[in-house]
C-alpha cells in the first residue's frame, strides 16, 4: 500500500477505529432497542385477544366528495354499509336489506325491506333510507342504475319502488355493487359514515388506515371479530413483507410471483377465490391499414388455436388461475356457461388455417400474403401494463411458432391506452377485467355492442374496434329485456359464444382468482371472487 | 447581501414563468381527455358525448391554449392553482397537506446523509488509502449503485421482518420514518461522501493548508477550520440539488413504505390526467427548487468570506 507522507493520514490508529466502531454500534443499538420496544409494544397493542384483525389493503381508493363519497364502501368494502341485495361468491343475488323484490311492468322494481334493522346511530332502517340513498346516486347522474330524483317512491315504511329513467331489468343485479350501499337518512358519507353493516366506523385516516369495530346492534349474526384495522399499503411486495413480519394478519392481492412462497413457512396460507376476473385478448376487426389484419376471420381463428392457454396459466399466473372459455367468470353464467366451448391449443390447425387463407411462410418463417407480412401489434395497458407481464412475451413466442410476427406496445397508463383505442391503432388488445356485480351482460354490453350515434365515447371506441355485429347485438338486447335469471344467463352466454366461438373477437386467456395471504391464526375467511364484495363477519382470530 | 438577495428574487420571476409554461404545455399535450376521465370517476358509468362536451366547456378545455395558460398563470400567482378534477380539493391545499410528510423523510434522509457522509468523507481524505478510505469508497460505490426500491426491500427484510426492530410501512411514530428516510439518504450519503473526499483531497494539497500547518495549527484546526470550509462549497451545492430532487422524486419510496407524501398523490393524478394537480405540482416543486438554489447560493457567502455577494 502506498502511503502519503501527509502526517494526518498516518494518524488512523486502532484506537480511532475502535472508537468509531463503538460509536456506531452504540448509536445502532440505541435505535434498535427503542425501536424494538416500540415494535413489541405495538404488537401487543394490536394483540389478538378479542378477535382483532389487521388487514393489509391496497391503496386508499375512497372518494370523499359530497354525494359521491364512498368511504368504507368501495373499493375496500369494510362492511360498514350494506346494499339491498348481496352478491354471493357464485355470483348469485341474495336478499340483504331487501327481503324480496318483484318487477312491475313496465319498468318498476318493488322491494320489500327487512324489518328490525337499525343504523349505527340508532336510526331505524326504513324505505326513507332507500329514497335518501338513491337520491345521492341520482344527484351524480344516476350511475348504471339510471335513477333520477323522482325514481324512488316510498310506498310504506318497508316497501319502496324504484323506476329507472330508462328500461333497466338488471337493477337487482346492479344494486349489490357497494357504491349502491344504503346510508342513514340525512347523512353524507363524505362527513360521517353511518350504515347498517356488522361493523361500524371507528376511524378513517386518509391514505393510512380505516378502523372498524363490531356493531352490537347488528340485525344478522354477530361478527366474530371485535375490531378490524385496514391498513392501506399500496405496494404488493410491502404487503407480503408486512404479513411475514406479523404487522398484519391478512393481505389483499398477493402478487402471483409470491403466491407459491407464502404457504411454505407454515405460518401463512394462501386463500384463493373462485374465478372473479379474467385476462383476454380482443382482436380489432374493424381496423384501418396497417391495423386491418384482424378483419381476416382466418387470422382470428388461427390466433385462438395458436395460443397455449395452459402455458399461460402455469407460466404467467403460476397456477393461480384456470383456463377459461368465457371472458367473464363462468359462475355468473350458470349452466349456460357450458354452451361456450372455446378453443384448445392446436398450432397445426392454426397453421392449416393460415395456409388455406394464403398466408405462406417467408424466408424468416414469418408468413406473407401478396407481399404483406403477417405482423400484428399487441397493445398492453389496461388496467396497466404490469398486471399482464410476462403474458405478451409468452404469446409473442407462441405466435412466432405459427409464423405470426407480433410487436408489443406498452402504454404507460389507462388514459394512453384508451386514447390509442379511440384511434384504433393496434391489432390485439390485452385486457384484465373484473366482475363486480351480478349482471352477466354488463361487460359484453359495454365493450362489444355496435356503436350508436352520440353513444358514450368509451363504449363507442370499443365498439368501433370490436363489435361483431347484429347477431351479438340481438343477444345483448335479449339480455337487457330478460327478467328471469335463466333467461339472462342464456342470452349472455349466447352473446359470449358469438364473440369467442364464432367470430373469434375475444380470446380468453385465463380466469383469475383473488389471492389473499392469511396468517394461520385467522380462521373463517372465505375469499370472494369479486374483491369489492368481501364479507368479514364470519372471520375470527385465535391465538 | 441584501441587494444580491433582491436581485436573485427578481431573477426568479422569468424562471418561474418558464417552469409554469412548460408544465402547462406538457400536461396539455399528453394523451387522454380529462373531461371524460373526470366524468367516469364521478358518475360511475361511461359519460355520454353530450356530458363530455358540457364538461369540457365547464372545465374551460375548449378555450385556446394561450387563453387557458394566461388565466391559469393569473390565478397561480395569487396562490390559486385550481381545483383537482379527481378529488375536488383545492390543488394548493392538497399539495400543502401532503408536502410536510415528504419534507419530513427527505430532511431526515438528507440530514442523516450529511451526518454520515461529511465525517467519513473527511476521514477518508485525511487518511487516504487507509482501510477506512477503502471501506468508505466501497460503501459509497454500493450506495450509489443500488436502486432505491431494492434498498427499501432489503431494509424492510432486515429490520422489520427478521429483527422486528422497525415497522414495515405506514405512519404514526418516529420509527415509521426511519426506513424511508434511510432509503432516501443512502444514495445521497454515498455521493456526498465521495464528493467530500475528493474535494478535501484537493484542498489539503493547496498552499494555504501547508501555511496553516507551518503556522503551528493543530490537525483538527487545519482540517475542520480551514480545509473543510473550503471544500464545502461544491458539497453544499450538490446537497441542495439532491434535497430538491428527493422532494420531487420520493414517489417510489413513498409507495413502498405506504408513506402519504406528495409523490404518490401526484402519480395518481398523472394516471387520471388531473391537469390542475400535475401543473400545480410542477410549479410548486419548481418554486421549491428555485428557493433551495437561492438558499444554497446565499450559503456560499457564509462559507467563503471572499465571496462578497453584495458588491458584485
């Protein structure tokens, strides 16, 4: 070692080094001991006696504007509020605050309400609360329900009629959405949250936590927990670490790459729901050059056979999904789901279809026809690009095997994605969606019906790219006008069949589960496939 | 000093106007219709074309760019940065509500970085090529090379998951600030340490240091009283720039540690094309940058008496 002759340099002695080390260690131990004690105290305070549960929830998505406030309701359902009906884990609609309902021609729904229910402030639940709550929805445009200030009529204390401003026979299946919760009359959730649910609010600290405690006067079965603290932790990896540290007892949205590791320690389990969401590709069938290749039915059908869904389920979703023939959860279609057959991986058949359509392999194995290369562009960005990774690369490799070249374009956010969709610049569109209400026609109707003049812009953008035409529209019309569940399911399934089996506009890739990480001391937790309808009353914590 | 301060304050005006123009132009050029996104969020359904047209009119989005810019700047100079499309909050209030949270971890991180980096940088220079020097260089190289998200997860794994000494995420106690501040401070301390070392090495070789020693001053007086003071000017400049950069760029750390600062709020606003918040944030942070730079410039006069700011 070459040493400078500077006398200051040579003065680093063992004594100096020891003093430095001692100071550093002292400071560290001081910080550690005080931090450790505090952490232990916090752990004891969180305790589990009395059934207290700490939940690691995704980021705080609540709104707090007047009339639009949905604190405690959506997207994190704290069970402070209840709707007239509830969505079961198999996507059926069951009574909740309404005991029964009936359709009255031409466009009215009459609800008979549950008696003996009180709000958290002691106010009795009556039809007036329904009128007040529907009035809040009407004040912001009526939502998907299509209600205005005159739509809700109180017949008597426990009977109420709702007449949407447009024909809407799907109303009971839409009412279960937590945004349609019933709030106490003359209260505004932007200021105070008073519901009828099994838990009542203790504290809401924006972007930090939401705390609820059991409501003694709950009309139903008493909740097993005395208190739930929902902590907002936006980063999924941090949520997993918080679970592993014992800081929280249960976490939402376990990242699929961590799902396999959680149960290995024995301290945690992975709770999975039935299929409640999906990943699918939509093919642009009305695009202008150079995005017009999807107009060729042979290419669309070939795509459906060229993609190995099993590899995507096992490789991309790491087994936390299942192969799905439908876009929306099969459970919501009931027995009618079986009428949709889908396609199975068959690259030879895909090649034969392309050969027959005149697409022949070129020197670099990419097919060409009349001098044009078979190159498709996949747009990835809804709801964000991250959620699809690494699916696009899997599909790219599989399509290359049958001579289809694919370029991947990732948009930075939903707005950029939708902007691109508006101009139709893309052939394949990767989307992940969720089914959060009981209406099986909601997504097919929104995304694939033929655009109407002056229709809503987003629906128009989707329709301009993907609408398969009259057959599909006819099924959607049946779906809109049907009353019985079976009729609705049959119509929705028929519409999906046009999209998937006949026109190959939609290529379902996977039906995905909700993934929750659960500490072993938590019992009774049943993951709901629609994340926004999670129920907490049956959960208990044991030491 | 006061004339210089006044002159600098006057210069801030055109720079601030330039920042405001860039902020306004860039957000206006980005894809996505804020009127439709706002309505979607407010109505819980897809808005009709008529509703979108009306909303664009109400939000003033149909006016020419120059008209909108002049109106916005006119309000901004009075402290009115508009109202968030997304949350309905006044933008300035929303930013000021969250800014202190970001400021806390940034100050703690930078403070910790300075406390660690300065002594180590000085010692590494004074005892050049010693084990301490080698160790400090290795540590600073590692600190500057590791991405902040990776550091954050490592710190959580070690101090929260394994040792249970600190909380994983959230807020409430001083312990909640330790890991985010450490994550923010680590890379800064690494660069400050390297800079301090190199500046000190250069200064220690200059004539006035030799003269000081020849006068019989002790090692501490020479190093701390003379050499360090001269070496500090570039260090303070870099620290000031890093401080302002950390304030505006703490979004990853805030997200990982569920820290409700300004970065996460603005990121969500970008995704929702909440133009008033995006524009307000850029102008707000631009103002903070300008003020931090001003403070750094003024500090030169305190550090080096040869700089006669008031008599330039």
